[in-house]
C-alpha cells in the first residue's frame, strides 16, 4: 500500500505545498489538480463532488484516482494509483491534518504559508518518497521537527538559529516507547479528559426518530512527568460499544475487565472513541432529541413561504449555537424572513441554503422563523429535510464518569480533570 | 579588570545587537508573515541565493535554503542550485542540514551526476551519531538513481539493516525496493538483507520489511515460514501503517500456504487450521484501531480467510467508521457493497445506520440505497419502504430514480408489500415533479408486466383497484400529465399491449366503446395523435405502434381507421428517419387488415409480395415479447475483490 504523494491547495485551487512526486511523469500531479478543480467547478453544490475522483491515467494498466478532502479553507489531495485502497489515502490525510493542527493550532492557508518550511520538514518526515508513511506520532515528530515558537523566531532573527536545536533535552528517536517522548518533566502533573458526544439522528415527518445514535470521543491532554503507567476505570462502561482506541491502550486489558491501561503520549491525543448504547435498551432509540421542530412550507410557482417553529424540550439546560439549515433547491434566488428573538438568518447564494442561527436557546423556549423565498425554476424543489445542529455545554448524553485513575511507575500523585460537551447533528424531515 | 572595559564592551555588544536587529527590521515583524515573506520572492533575491549558499554564515545559508524551499512550493524547478546546495550537506547546523536533505531528497533523482560528487559525505553520514541523520543519508543515497552506485547502496542498506536504532533499520527496509527497482540484478543480496530484517525483534520495522518483501520477492513466501507465528503475535505492537502492510502480507501467506477452513456437510461444524486461527485471533483486536485503513485491512483478513461464521464480524467495525468523516463513509460504503453477499444477514439489524441523509454526497446516497435494498426482508420492509418513499422527495434526481426503483424491487421481492408499493407508485404519478412521474411509470410498467405474466397473481388481484389492468387504465387517463418522453412512450406501449378485452364478457351493451378494445384506449390514441408533431421520436414510434395495435384489434371501426391514417400520414413526412421507417413497415404489415390506412385513400399500385392475414399481423404485433427488462438486482453480482480503486470509481 502506498500513496503517490500529497498536495495542499488553497481556496483558489492553486497548490501551496506539494510532496515530491518520484517515478511519475511531471504532469501527473497537475493532472490530478486539474481533475479536482474541474470537478469542483462543474458541481452545482460544492459538497456534491465525489471524494474519490477517477482520473484518466497516463498508463493503461494502472488506473489512478484522486482522493480529496476539505480542511478549513484548503483542500488536501492525495493521488493514488494501481491497487491501492482509497481509505489508506484518507487515513494518511487525516493523520497529517492532525499533525498540522498539533503544530499550528488553527489551520488556514495563511498559517501554512507562514510556516511552509516546517510543513515541508513534516511532510518529508511523515511520508517516504515511496509513498509509505514514516513517523506519524506527534511525540516522535516533535523531537525531529521543531514546532514554530516565538523563541525560535527571535533566535533566528538574532542570527543564532543553530542554538535552538540542542536546547531540547531529548535526542530524536531516543524514546523506547514510540508514542511517548523520553525525559518529560512538569512541575504540576495533571491530565485532562474532554468527553465530546455527538447525537446523530434522523427524525421522520411525524416526529418519530428513524435513526438515532450517540458517538462519543475522549480527547486527553496529558502533562505528566516521566513514564507514567495509568489505569483508568469508568463508572458506566457497559453502555460503551463499538470502541476504538489510541495505540497506547493495552487491548487485552480492555477485553478482559473493561479498564483502560496505558502509558499516555505527552500532550494532546485522542484516547478513545465509542458509541453510546444504553444498557437497558428496551426500545431501540433511547436518546431523545432535545427539541422539536414544527414547520409548514407552501410551494408556489417561482417561490414559496415557510413558517418554522423550534421549541426546546430541555427543562434546565440551554442549547448553544443552534443552526437550522434548509437547501432551497436549484434556482433559488433569494429569501426574506422575520425571526423572533432577534435571531439572525441568512441566505447563501452559492450553496442556495437558508440558514437560521440561534446563539442561545433557553430551556422550554419557542423560536419562530417566517418568510418567503423566490426561485427561478417554475416548480421549486427544496430539500426534504432541515439540518439542525446544536451544542450543549457541560453535558453528556451518556453521563460517562471516571471512576478512578491509578498511576504506577512514578511517585507523584496526578491531578485529573474531566469535562463533557455534547453536540447534535439532526436531520428533521418535513 | 576595570569596570570601564566591561561596560564599554557591554555597550558595544548592545550597539552591535541593536544593529543586527535594526538591520533586519523586516524580519522582526515577528508576529506575522516573517516566513511567508519568503514566498513572494523577487527575482534579485533569487539571484542572490547562490551567493548566500556560498557564504560562511549559517544565517545566510538558512535564509537561502528557506528561499529555495519556498520556490519549490511555488512549483518552480530549482535544480540549477543543486551544486551549491550539495556543498552544505556537511553543515554543522542541524537546521540547515535538514533543509539541505529535503532539497536533496527532491532533486537527487534529477541531478544524479552532481549527487555522485557528494556521495562520500552521505557515506560518512551513515556513521553519524544521530539516527535522524543516518536515516536521512540513507534515504538520499537510495534516491540517487544511478545504476552505477547500486552496489554502494546495497552496502549502505546492509550496514543500516544492522543499525542499533530501529528507525534506521526501518529506513533500510524502505530503501530496499528503491534499490531493487534501480537495478534488479541486486535481488539476491537484497533478499539476504530482507531475511536478516525479518529476524528483527523490534516491531517498528516489521511493516516496512513487509513492504520490501512484497516488492522485491513477493513469491518467496517460503522465507516467511520461520517467522510467520512471531509476526502474527507482534502484529499488535507494530505501528498502524505497518499493520496494514503486514496484514496484507500475512493474508497472502495464509492464502497460499495454509489449508482452507472446511465446513462439514452434515453437522455444519467448521474446522480451521491452528495457524490460520492464529492470524485471525491476532488480527481481531485491531478492529479497534483508530486508523480506518487498519480496520479495513483486518476486515480483508476476515473476508478472505475467515470461516463463514466469522465473516460477519466485519460488519460492526466497518459500520463504526461511517460517521467519522464523509470521505471515509464514501469508501467504506463502497467496500460494504462489494462484500455484501456473505454479510447480508449480519447487516440487516443495523439498517437504520444506513439511512440516507439529505446532505449526503451523491455516491453515498447511491450506495446506501443499494445496501438498503440488499437487506430488505419480511421483517423490516415496512420501515424501509417508508424510507424509500421519503427519498422520492429528494432534490437529487438520481436518488429519486434509485428510490423508486427500490420500491419496485421491494414489491417483487416481498409479495406482501406489493399492495403498499403500488399505492405509493400510483401516488407518485400525481407528483408535480417530472422525474418522479417518469420513474414511477417505468417501475409500474415492469410490475404490471410481471404480474400479468404470472397467471396466479393476476387472477388474485383482478378485483382490486391496483390490479394490473386498472393501473394501466389509470395511467391511460393521466397521459396528459406525463411529460417525460420515456414515461410517455412507456404508457403508450402499455395501453397498446393490453388494450385487448374479451368481447363476450363486456359486449356492446355494457358501454358504448369500440368492440374488442378497452374503453380507455382509443382516447389515448386520439390525444397523442393530436400532439404527434411535438413529441419526441421515441414517443412517435410508440404512437405508431399503438395505432397499429388498435387497428388490428378492431379493423372495422371508422374512428380508429381515421386516427391511424392521420398518424401514418404525419409519420410519412416526419424529420426522423426511424419514425418514417417504422411507419412504412407497420403500414405494409397492415395492408391486409385495412388497406385504407396504407394507401391513405389514394390508389397505389400493389408492391407485390405476401399480404398477411389479420391473425398473423396480430401475432406479430402482440406476441413474443421479451420478459421484463429491468436492472433488478442492484448489482448484486458476486464481484468480490475488496479495496480496489476500480471498484470505487
């Protein structure tokens, strides 16, 4: 399995960063960039482009494809050819994006341009010229490629850049554990767990759920000295299914007694992912959607009118940044609405989507949006469903709790912190 | 030591520092854009690069190297600087050296002769105390594509294969395929190195060794005999990318070297070789990997090697991947589609994870409908049918078509659902969207045909409102509302084909229609002949066929004769070649039935040849139809190669 290379395009479709393409004709990467740009400009909606584009190959026997994904305002693009699984390319892209996030925080074409030398070093270390991923663990990479920091910049301006490297106390590839740096020291030893859960549901016209699943993710930020060996137990692990784990987790231990035993990497990492399936699953859909949506949409020639009401079913909590989106169909040309509570609405001419944003939805609150839209097609055909997204802070659907965190191998007592956050992505059919 | 001297020195140093700082005020714009300034390179700066590379200051060199990398990222060919860059490969500054290596890795292939000049430096770097430099030196060395140095590279690989750092051993393994592709004559030595590396206890290099093995000696699976079990056991400690490569290699080994599982015919008990079992049990925990490509690699192991009872284990892990990212969802769904045959049973409880969302990518929608069709059973057809009916409102025409076809498929697969399906399809006929009407008509046509062909069901449902003939009647009445050419043609064909009625049952006393013809048929002909000129060619052809069929059924009727004559007259002067041709053929067929149609009231001389009798013409027009032509199975053929591009695009 090997990919052919990696290209990063800016929002205008021009390459910013490009890995070396060896043993292929120089036209090969350009062919793929063109294929993607053409597909994007031909698509009526930008999201409608197939993530795996077939690209006419230069040789007959090896079909090639262009795997691409949107990241912030950029597009990552991975040409593959021959008998290669596109999933391999997407997995590598995801890993590379995670590494870039780890290095630069918020990503944008501008950040990458500012730090292009670091990006090139990262690319060279993570991808062999044969297309095989090399070092992708952020901990090992930080020893090889220095993250950009103000100190480094000051030193390099003062003309003493060479000094920066020996300052770090660990040699590259010195750690016996591939995912953990050697010789980490902290004054305060702390580890934080962020539990983020997303409710993905589809609600039928009559308000009953057609599907509803809660996907959870535990992100961790570890600031522990030395080589700590942790043992983490949850109070309600029975309801976690379809789990996946960071490579540091000892899988046999989880299989045996459902405890997480691991030597954590240093810094941020994704500890595990799971699906929340309530243990007492007498009915198939346990988690209720925390709001209800009533809508009436009348279609006329060249337009239509709508009246949407969102009411919160929560009694104590507020929902944050609720967005309700409706694709108004090909040819939609404009909309005008009146919204209660001074909430904002907008109509995007590029995506033809009406968007209604509520910054804060109070418990048991009712919010309405009334309006009309116009369309150039005679019989407008808006999407059959609203897409509703929301956040609820300090709350998880599963009420997952850490029972206890034991530490072996080091002498100190760590501080542990945990917080929850949940989000929803609901399709509400009307 | 007098204080003055020190203070003087200090102030001088201060002044000096200030000088340096002010000299580079542009760079001091620290907060932003210090590096991106390199990206807009004015030409004179480019000219300056050579001088900077030759200077003594590390700072100058570093700046020059950054400019070069910036030029590379702008897509400019900067191989002209190769000679100057290569001089700096022995720089003491690690940062400069890394950038030099990045440059070299990119251009060593294009400038092999110049790279040869510095080959000593690379060889010296192979003994550098830093494993990073050792690995990089080997990577550059193996990247120089000059067959002449092949043996030097082999020696370097050999040296690195015995390195104490597993990272360097990994680099050695990855260098092997490059060396081999450069000069295949080194194969024997490289195979020796590979078998050394196979003995490596560290899991770090295992994946890269698998890569080297598959490229240099894919058929020498016998080399793996002593290592197979150990490799299986270390699988879990290998890095994620290595796991993918190693799993592929182990799968190939197991398929070639190990006996397949057997299922005894009478008891159904499965027997499985212990070594085969080993690879399955060692791979199974990796289903829990966060890397989707590892999960797929494990799924591949189970699909190819697992006994029937274990193949279904792939379902849950693959479904888990769906919500992770839209791109992953797209690929995994396609893979689920390929392995469908063995896992239908296991997939069906999870059908609600496959429901189509309005904002899915088009290909995802297609694949989901296909999978949903595959899991339809008597237990779950109700909710699935409701889903398909919902999808018919989608904004994507292709999904609408797929969903309506799925309803037809459901009707055929599960007899109980037929009534519901037909009701849904009939309601689609009244939709204001053309595409919905068109596809509903097409599906109805094949359903009607199937039911009329199987005598049992036809007789059962003859009385209800959704009996085949009453469906045709309702379609016939709605002909004005059906605009899609294909659907119109389809309705016309249906009307013509099934217009015959038994005369003895509903005689003239029942209604004032034309004898032998269903009462709704002539009006369809009247309406369509009226709009003949504006129809699409495919519809015109069917209008002619309809006219011919009705005339054969009742040759004596005056109205039918006039309508047909009009149609044939129009067709004779049509612009479309096919329409004229069809008209000529049908009219000469009909010459024995009703001569007036052929000759359009004028007298022509007899062209000669055989004139067919009415019964014969009827036979030709109505009988011997092919069965239903409908892509019925949603591509459920057994093409079962998992994870290929071809299957996806």
